[in-house]
């Protein structure tokens, strides 16, 4: 999928806003994905930042600890969201939705 940086940020915020409102869901459940009947093609890891970034070190978003997650643990904001209890997921999804954009 060809995305501009502005489109990627807009879709990132939309998807994570939806996840904040639906904390029992995962990224792959977002209704806008084509596989769910929507209009958006799959992107790398269901992540608009991953789709646009040439690697984790150059993510278009500024993550609090420098990266989104360590896939084997709950390190990083995304990792904390992924492994969180349902009661914490909405708050963490809001934080991910509102991450600042890297200025390059």
C-alpha cells in the first residue's frame, strides 16, 4: 500500500482511537481492514508506522523508550498494550494513538 506520511499518521490515529474504544479487540480486528470488509489493504504488522518506516530505528513515531516493543516481553509501549489486562488497554491505546511524529 502506497502511503504518504500524513496518511499513515491519520490512519494510525484512527485505528488506535478505535482500539481505545474497543479494548477487547486487537489491531487485526479493525473494521477498515479489507479482510474485515473495509477499504484498507493490509500493511506490515497491521502498523502504518511499520509500513512507512525503513526499520525500527527510523520509525516515523517517537516511542517513549525508543522502540514500540520487544516481542518477547512487555517492554515498550506497544508491548505493554499487547500484554495488558483489558482494564489497561484503552489507556495504553490512547497513548499510542497520541504519540508524537518524528520530525526529520
